[in-house]
C-alpha cells in the first residue's frame, strides 16, 4: 500500500469537515464527503484504514437485505461494525463510510466492515479496499440503459475482484456462480422445492446456453428466470455442488442446513423465495465467520426484513402488505408479482411503478416493463389493479397486453390519493408494490387504508 501523504490528509480532513457540515444541516452526508476526498486524493480508498475483517456484498437483488441482517446479528454479538447502510454503495459512498468510522489519523476504529457494493462500480472499489470476503447474491438483468446484460456486469466484477478474497456465491445462479473462478470459494443453494419447474417459464432467461460449448442448457429443476440447477447435455458444465445446501419447508416455515456436521433448523424470516435466499446467504456468511447456529437463530428473532422493503398490517376486514418492487428491474418485479399472486385469497394491488425524482426523470424509460412478467397479474385472484403515476397509462397498456381484464385496471396520475380507488369495506388483501423512491408514499397509503378500514369496522 502506498504511504499516506499530504494529499491523503488534505482529502481526509476536507471530507470529514464536509461530513460534519452536512450533518449539522440535517443532511444524510453519504456521498459528498467521500467524493471530496476522492477528488483531492484519487487513491483515498486504497489509503484509508479498513477493519481487520471486511465483507463486501454485491448482486442485482438482495444485497441491502443481506447487509442489514449481517449488521443486526453481528452487532448483537458485540462486534464493532462499519457499514454504508445509510446510503451510497458506489466508490464515493464507500469512501464516506470508511472515513466516518476512522480517526483523524485515517485508521479504522471498527472490527468488522459490512459494505454493500454496486456491482457496476466494483472495478473502482475492490482493487482499492481488497475485502476478505466477497458475497454475490445473484446477477440479473437490471437498469438496462446502465447495466446492459448480466454477463456484461459479471465481466466487470470478474476483472475487479482481488485474488485473495473468499467468494461466497449462489450455486443456483449459473451466472454469478462463475465469478472469479481462480479465487477460493464457498457455495450456498436451496434444494429442490415442490414448486420448482422442469424448465424456465419467465419472459426472460439470461443464460440459456452452456458457457463452455454453447449447447442449450437443461435443468434438473428451474426456480425462476435462470435460477435453478442446470447442466450441459455434453457434460461441459453443470451447477456447482453447494457447500451450504438448504432444505426449505415453506408450509412449515423452516429451513435446515448442515453446519459444522450438524443439521440445524431455522425459522423463516419470510416465505418469499428471494428472501429465503437472502436468509440462506446470511447463515452461510455467519457460519464462515464462526458464529454458532444458536446465536444465528437468536439473531433472526429480532432481525428481519426492514419495513421499507416489506411490511404486513391488518385492520378491520383488510390486510395491507407493502413490498418493494424495483422498477427497471424486471426480475425483482416478476418475483414480487409471483409472491403476491400466490398468497391465498382475493387481492387488490396498488402499483407505484414510476421511479422518478425531481432531478432524475428516469420514468420516461419503461422498456423494462416488457421484460417483467406482468402476465402473473392476470390471475383471477387479482380482482383490482390500481396504477398510479405519470406513466400510469403506459403500464395500463402493458397490463392489457399481459392479458389482464381491462375492467380490473384503474389508473391515476394522483399518486397521493390513489389508495381511494381500493376497497376497504370487504375482506381482501391489498398489496402496495412500490418503487425505491416511493417508499414514503407507499407508507402513507398503507396508513390511510388501515385508518379507513378501522372506521368501516
């Protein structure tokens, strides 16, 4: 590592000053302090002190939940932790996190770092901070104007990974499981489920041919999109054997894993398949770190999915479920649609698909919606769909093309009052599926629906 010089300390002190000023002004201070430090000292990420144990978590879906759970459980174990859970997962945000938890000398004051890393930015991060562990939850199609194809993102991560890092990978993902093939690695997976299929049934599948010979891959079982257990008929490739296979009993609300030669059972934190994968990932990482199964079980009792990602409340005759469904991320939305439809009973759905901010009008691009399985919402159990936002009519068209009965679709540009188009006077489940930037709005809609349902009795 290069020695710290005048440029490092100038960037470090200027960044810390910017952090203090932004916090005094009531700002999050997650990006700008690190950006200042990097502008004044381009090698700041390489020079700033790191915890002895540094865990980086990346992947298209699930990285925030995995990081939150790891933070919660390791904090309960008494470790002092560094994380970037408050904000940016790019190089500037990570520089801010490392700066925040360091002294004026630039040395880290924490034992363990849990860092969420944007996969597209990994080439600016891994060669500099050189983590001990790199966890990849999965790699999928996402934000196509920025990320192109999942294999393209795999190539970026591949070239960035430091060779000494232990890779912790999803054996059921034939894209991310091939990351950094010369690195040491541990695989997790979920054994065959009763709901698995013989072949993929989603609109898109980003790995259909053998990565070695180009022959069409076959599935021992398919879960969703390209997730499952695959093999090449010519014998040139197959899904790797998992070091941490999980046996999941969704009706029984449990999962079992072999840890240190013993079968350990854990209560599910969620019955959705993507969150079960997140839980299996967390158990794998914690076992590798030496945390006992009893302590992991204890940690899950109080640590779960944060409310901004998922919540479930009841009042009167209704049950209101809010669930993050990232726009521009067709796989995340398809999985959430599938989850909502498969929950028992009739349901109404309020969609907040627009992802715009005042300074970022990205909702103009809705091509991702034609990669997402809106067809799932044509199920007869879905009795009403309300779409709110500037582009509501575009999503109405997508729903019609997906085979949804037009009489079930209601649209409005008024996002704040869209909840009024739902029914709260009869027994029904209401799913509010919202974009990242609509978390607060979804929360307000939920509270208004619950209040109205209580008034209706």
